[in-house]
């Protein structure tokens, strides 16, 4: 009924004793995510205490903290992780998660060096299944995470704006994803799963990887795709949509008014050498049969127009 | 982060990439002394004086001059260049003031090539590009004669393999074994610099083959990956405050991301994607009426009140701003906390232009109530589109008094 995460996903938090890690672990538990443990090297044996789902203090949750991801997986049978480790250690934390055999690795950390991510990506690619399909999915870094509304939230997005439903959302941005979700929910359109793939130049899942999952997910009936200037992930997405998808896709590309050569917040959002402009990306998507939202204020209303009932 | 040519060459030199002898000068006297020193050491035919600004295309703008006439002429050239506003296709019409020169040995050049290392986002690897079209803009070669650019990708687990370097060398026509050996060693050094110094771009354009058969980096451009700053304390000393927009630098220090634009609506947004989308939607409703964003400003996804407050005062300092649009999707940060931050900042800085606020997220009702009860002339927007239309109208009102036709249909 969703992609990547559901009620049964068992999640650990790497960096659970740090300020961001502990705050968001608490938020995830409140949302109902099955947080089964945490990892902070040197803090093994401690426990992480939090109020229970919906802030229920009578049902307080206490989860074990481990020194290594491998220890955590062995003891808790976790299959997913959410990483809040600061930039110098984040690439290492991702590699440790790969090595421990987790199926889903979500890295929230912003500001990891691109040279480190090139190495991480090399390892990720080498794990691609000889048996077909990847053995491990990496989301991020520099992303809000992934949520299946009402079932499981791994990341930092505000839970209450989401509604369970049938529209998939995939985006390179954080708050612009919330904007799209907020619009959908206010029109009574729920979401199957929402994924922020992150704003860095080199990372894990690409639009195409997510679109492929949405296309084969029976509970997803349409997809909202939010891209931005820089790189050519949107152009690859356009080719995939044209060749492989029959579900309606609505898109918006942020940064049509951005000047070339300037980095617009995200490390990846930069027009260089006249490439990666919003105009090119929108043209490619439109050619592939994608419905473009005329403004970012009309993401949901455009989706509603093309959703088959 | 961008650095100067002379700094890039210093880095390349450390990684065994051959570079011409050169000295930095910030005055005419220093330029003359530097030239004398170089002439003594090299007995070369000429001296090159190069303006050091963070922009390409310096040669065409008069920022690179060669002289064979000795020290007096070096001094003359230095006198002309220092303090000039150098205009190139990358500086904008105002140009950039020249404050530093690089005095370099001149060389007798037989051939020029292009060599560049970049992070290829699509392949997720470092790409090495080589071309026989040296000394010209590589983007224009890519557009007009892509077959003249040869590209290879480096496996990060293995590093640059010699066969890959040789393949590029053969593509450049460096068949002669002695030159090929130099080329392979030079590329080893360049790749080493790219990875160890955390560059996002490492470009030698042109790479020169001298008449005496030596390969040498005639020009060099390096961009550093801002995210790697934590492991390069030495980068502090590479920064040239004169080359950085002072407002952008101030924003960076406060943890904000700011880019100045030439419009009239100040934007304060949380998150890079939403900030770009906000600029887009203002232009969508305002372009026909001469209303457009004055800046890109991302206070961070979390939207902490201190950052909102800092951002506010930065926007209000810009004289071109005729109205402000605050667009915050609060997320986990509570809207009432953000609203309190906005009210405090507006009071502190003194609000001289209309302020449109769109707040969304947790406890939004409480946030809107705080804004309404603040006594400030804040126009509350119910959505992003509503806010964009309100702010365009606010600018038009200011320009035309009451004789304007509102964009927002009521």
C-alpha cells in the first residue's frame, strides 16, 4: 500500500543522542514510527527515553542505544536507519549502515563533501543486486526523508500535514515538498508515500528510482514531481516517464528566475555553463507527457485535474 | 568557493603540476621587484602581468598583458591595471576592481590545450575532459564541436588509471613518448589535487606545450567544495573579502543563504526549494508590472526565530526593496514562535515598506493571531499564491498610489 516504508518498518536512528537526532527520534516515535534503537559510538548500553505515540506520557518509550550499527541490527532486527550524524561523520555512518545489511538508509545530514559522496555512491553501486533489484536504497543526504502517511515517518517532515491516500510525491526540496503535501491534503487528496531525494549533487535515489517504485505500486495512482535547477535528473525522469509510466505525473521545476552561476541554497541547485535551466527541464518533462503546474501554488489543483477517479 | 589564479597555481604546484614562475603584487613597486626577480631567475623572453579577479575572460577585457620591454613597461602596465574596473563576460557591466596582480614568466608557446576535472553529477564520478581547443571557453567548444572534447570518468576506488591518461594524451596528439610521460604525470598531480583539496572544479585552460617541449599550466581555475570547509582550515586564508558580496558573506556567517537579485520584492523563505519557488511565483504575477524578487534568501528548513530576525534586518537594508514577502512553511518549528520572531524583528528594524506574511504549519492559527494583534501593518496571506499576489499589489500601490489595478482578483 506504499513504497519503501510501512507499519512494519523497523527503524534505528544513527546519532540518536545528538540534539537533532534525539529531537527527531522523539517526533518519529510520536508519529507512530517503530523506532527500535539508536546508535552513538561510545554510548552503547544506554537507553533513549521518549514520550509515546501522540505524546502519550503514560506509554513512554525506551529504546536501547548501541555502539555500532551491526550491534543494533543484531539485537533489534532493524531494517532501516535514519542518520543525523554531522557532516564529517555522515559518509562513514552511511557506509556502516550499508555494511550492517540495512535495506533502507535515510541520511538527513546537510553539508557532506561531494568527494566523500562519490566514494559512498561507488560502494552503493557495487551493492546493486546480481539477483535483480538493489539490495539497499539510500535516500539523501541533505533531504527531509520518507513518509508513508499514517504508517511510518523516517525523517524531519512535519507529520500532521500528511493524509493517507494515493498520490506519490517525490522532490529534491524539503519545504517545497511540504508545500505540495499541504496543498494536496487541504484539497482532501492523500499521499501514498512522500520522498525528498535531497539537494546535493551526488546522493542516493534519483527521481527515476523513485518513479519506478511508484509505477509498480498499486496504491499510487498519480505522482507529483518537484525538481529544481542544476544537473539533469529531471531530464532522465522525463525519459523514464515517457517510456515506462502510464500514471499521471504533475511537475514543477523551481528556479526559473535564478541567475546562472549562483548556488541557490542547495549545493546542487546551480546553473552552470548554460546547462540545468528550469526551461530545459520543463520542456523535457512536457515532451514526455508530464502536466506542468503553472505556478508552485497550483501543484495540487493540477494533480486533481489529471487523477483518474 | 572561488579562489584566485595565483592561489590555484600554488595548489597545483604542491601537487607536482608544472606552473610558470610567478609572484603576487599589490602595488607598482611590488610588481617591478617581482618582474626583476623573475627575469633574473629565468632569463625568459617576456613578463606576463595578470589581473587577479574571480572571473574568467580577463584577457579580452585587458586584464592580461605580455611585455618584452623590461621593467619600466611592467611598471606602466601595473599602474594601469591596479585599481581599474575590469569588465569581462562574467563580471557584469560594472566590472570588478583589480587589487592584485600576478607577475609571471613569459613562455614561448607551441600549442595550447584544454584540461578540466569536474564532478559529473550524472555519472557520480570525477570526469576528466581534454581538448585540442585550448584557450577558449570550453562551453562554446562543447556546443560547437563536442567531438573535440574527450572525456573519461575516474573510478574513485581505483583512482585515475594510467591507460585513461594515455587515452586522453593520444586524443590530444601527444604521441611523442617524452611529452606523453609528462602529460600522464601532470594528470596524476591534477587528479590528486582535485580529490585531496576537495575541489568541485579544477581547470587548466590553456595547458601549454612550450617550444622547448614542456607541458605547463598557463592558466588555472579551481573551485572548492564549500561542504568540505570543515577539514580545510587553510581555506580561510584563501578567501578574498573584496571578491565576495559583503551581504552574501554576512548571510553565510549567520547560517543563511542569500543571493542578491535586481528586483524590488524582498523575500524571506525557509528552505532552498521553497525560496526558489517563491521567487518564481512573484515573477509569475509581477513580471508584467515590473515587479520581481530582490533576493533569494533561505533561512534554513527549520526557520529558527533568530535567523528570521537576522534575515529581516538584512532585507530591510536594501534600498531597492519596495515590499517584503515572508513565506514560511513552519513544519516542526511552531508558527507562533516564528510569528513572534517576525514581529520582534519588524519592530526592531522599523518597517518602512509593506509586509506580506504567509505562515503555514503547526499552530498556524496562533501564529496568525500574533501577527494580527501586533499592531504592525502586516498583510496576512492564506496561501503562497495569495501572498505573491498581495505583495505584487503592495509594490504597485506604492508606485501608483491608488491608481493601480490590483493583480489579485477579489
